[in-house]
C-alpha cells in the first residue's frame, strides 16, 4: 500500500483577512474529495480565521514555525500548545528561510520537531542544500546531517514526522529540481529513515521548491516523492488545486 500523499501550502509572509478568505473559499469550492491530504500553513495571526473557515472541511491547516520552548518568557514566540488551541495539525520547522535569516541551527530545528510531536502536532521538517553546497557535491552530506539531528531528537517517533526536501536554490526561483534530481535525494532520505525506523514507508517525504501546476505531476510520479510543500503556487487557488489533483 502506498501512503496518502500530502500537499501543503506555505503562504509565507503573505495574505490578509480579505485575501485569505477569498483564497480559502476558492479552495473549498474546488477541492472536492481529494485523494491526497491537503493543508495550508498560514501566518500565525490568521490561524483563528483559517480554523473558522476550514474546520470540518477536507483541508487541514498548520503553522510555518513554532517555538522550541514549552512556555514562558520568550517574547514574540508561539508555542506548540497555542497552535494546538487553534486546531493546527502541522507545523513547518527548519524552513531554509528560517535557517538562513534567523540563524536556526540543526539542534534548534530538532528541538522544535520534538516539541511539536509532544504537543500532538506533526512537524514538517525541511532539509535542503544551497547552490554552493550542491556544486561542491555536498548535497547528500547536508541533507543527511540536517535529518540526522531530528532523528536523534525524536528517536522512536521518527515515523510520525513529515520531511520536506527543499533545495534552497529552487525556492522561489522558478528553478525546480528535475524529477530525477529530486528522486535521487528522496531515496537517500528514505534510506536514512529506514535505518532509524521500522516503518520508513510511513514517513512522507515532500518535495518543495518552485513546484507548480505544470511540473507537479512529473515530480509526484517519482517513487519516493510523497507530496509537495508549495510556496508561491499555493497563493493562487487554481494552481494549488491543480497540484492537489495531480497527487493521487
Ligand atoms: P516556492 O516555495 O514553491 O515558492 O519555491 C516553497 C517553499 O519555500 O516552501
């Protein structure tokens, strides 16, 4: 049995009350009974709005980041328990934009993944190499190091995470990894998961980085690509819905 794919939108720092409502209403109108799991990861201030519009629908929602701490004096941080209060099923952790612009380390990302699982939230753990790392043939070493930190922290819960392979050079650039390039890395990640859990096939490994309506089907046809983490194209309902339809 193959696992149900997951198509998750990452809105990043985009949207507003009116735009979110229009987007979500269009998604609800078009989504039907998807064969894949579908989710949108919204900016934290809008999670209540998203919950209000999506509760009881086939579309789940999640956050784009969360604190590694449980609670307390961490000004500006949002805890896993708070996300849970607003019905979040997922939280992206370790997105390359957070690693790059906010100095998030492998250890911090691993702590966030652990904290998410403890609160009953599925972490979508992002890994991926920069262009410089790819050109230096460091791709495998980088993604394995990033995933190893998380596996070490979550241990026997490894089969409950979602992994997203997002080559940094492909994010928001229109340069997608070819299906073969992506599959190659996904196979490496699957093998690493197999060494850590008896159910590596249960872990969804998403591809992210300029996935769009035109290239989704060929990426999703690869044996180890179990879904997508979609940035830009998740802000346009017809495009996002086409990606969802391509996932079966
Ligand atoms: P993109 O972003 O689809 O706009 O390339 C993907 C991501 O950063 O999750």
